[in-house]
């Protein structure tokens, strides 16, 4: 099995500390969510679920929101208590 990419390793280190939270990972002008966080955010926040190469055979489930829309997304997350 291939190793995770350096970016994904960093994300997973952060996620390990915040297992009970959806981690909004900043990449450039976007906040991205991966794996189960992405699936939950996609379903609950009605944003598109896609995938990202992560150094593994399969793409990691991923969804994202632009930085400029992040405030709206945070409010929606808070209201839904996810």
C-alpha cells in the first residue's frame, strides 16, 4: 500500500486530535473536508462530495467550500450541531 501524501498526513495528524469534530482543512482559497468528515458535511450541509488523490490507490472522499463562503458554512454547521 502506498503512503499518504504529505498534505494528507498533516490532515490526519490534525484529525487525530479532533476526532469528534469536522475538520475544515485550509488549502489555498478553500476549506476541504476528507473521509467521514466529507461524507457527513456533504449530506448535512448539502455540498458536493468528490474525491482527492491522497497517495493511496483510491481517492479520498472530499468536499470543500471556498474561503469566501466559509462564514455561511460555519453558521449552517452550528445550527445543525454537527
